C-alpha cells in the first residue's frame, strides 16, 4: 500500500493508495513567485522543506486508522517531492 496526503490527486486511480488528511501542510504552503525563488537562499529553502515535512508527518502519524495499517508494514518510505520549494 501507498499512503499519501489527500491533496496528492496524482495517485487517486491507484488501488494500492490510501489517503490521509494533509490540510495543515497544504494550507501552510503557498507556491513562491519566480522572484521569491531567486531571492531565497538554499538554507531557507531547506528550512522550509523541513517545516513542511514536519507538518505532513504530524498529520500522517496522528491518523489512528492509518497507523493501524502501517503497523503491519514491512517497509515504510516517506517523501515530499510534490511540494515546490520557495
């Protein structure tokens, strides 16, 4: 099974996908403008990514039903590639 935030519509047609509410991480993310991306340092981009990952993980780990399913997993892989860094 693959667990993704409900905002990740790319996975909706996959029968192996399970969704969890990721509204906090999604609400906190506003795509940066091209000018903002140019002005943002690499260090700030990495700090932003860690913050986003923290919110995303908090929402996943606080989902009791999902955690019951995950507790039977042989392997868990996490990634946050669908969010754009500032």
